[in-house]
């Protein structure tokens, strides 16, 4: 259901709306289309931001696990006497 409303726009914005709408769309139709696109894009951005947070949290956890594995391998495969030589730069 559509409802009628009144908005006030700057004359330069209204001129751009008229240019974009042309003879094919009414001002209302164009503004509605633009707002729908904006809301859809905003929702998509929020989902992507949440997904990125989850990916980064998982990456941090996996990087920590990988560091633990590498440390274990370092300690179990290389004798302590050789480790000190490798880490001292000699």
C-alpha cells in the first residue's frame, strides 16, 4: 500500500531527480527506487560486516592454532642446542 507524503528538496537535487526520471518515471517512482536500492545495499553491508567479523575471529583462532603447531614442531624436531644457535643469529 502506498501513502502520500510531502518532502522538501533543494532545487539542485530536484533538478537531478527530474533528469534521472526523465519521461519514463515519476519523481515518486524514482525516489522510491533509489530508497529501495539504498535500503537493500545498507542491509547487505551490515551482513557483510558481520560476516567479516566472523571470518576475522576464525582467522585469529586458526592463526593461533597454527602458531602452536609450529612451536610444537620447532621444539620437538630441533634439539635445544640447535635452537639456540638458530635464534641467536650465529
